[in-house]
């Protein structure tokens, strides 16, 4: 992984630990559901991560975009598959997603080229 994605992963892990330390059962249940929903099922994990990426771009959540890109990279999603998924998010979300798409491709480039 690259420098930015490594920093992101470490910070996310640390912040999740803090959240879970202070959380009651409903927050913990939601975090558990969030993890479980992306596991293989009728749809494979790869499809679910790409769906998560598209939704995250449309919703303009940079943390979520970065998370899903890292997951996609780790399970072998190709650059062509990322590009097609991002194309869908642009059509659905419109031009307001372009700044997030720029950062998404920057993250993907870092992952692919180990920057």
C-alpha cells in the first residue's frame, strides 16, 4: 500500500477502537452489520465492494471511498472494473462527484503503483 492509504488504515483502525470502547450495544451491532454485509453471499464480496464504492462516491464520502478502494484492491478488483464502477457513480451522482472521483483515482493510482 502507499503512504496515504497506510495512514488512512491506521487512523481508521485507531478511531474504530475508540468508538467501540465508548459504544453501547446498538453502535456495536451497527458496526458488526456493516462488516458482515460485505461478506460473500448471493453477491460476491467483489460486487458488494464495488457497489459500496459507487454509493460512497454518489454520497460524496471520501473516507468511505478510500475504504472501498483499499478493499477492492486487496481482493483483486482490476483498474478497468474500478473505472466502470466510477463511471456509474458519475452518471448517477452527476458532476458534483467529480472532485471525489479525482481523489478516488488518486488513491487507486497509489494502490496500483505502490506510491
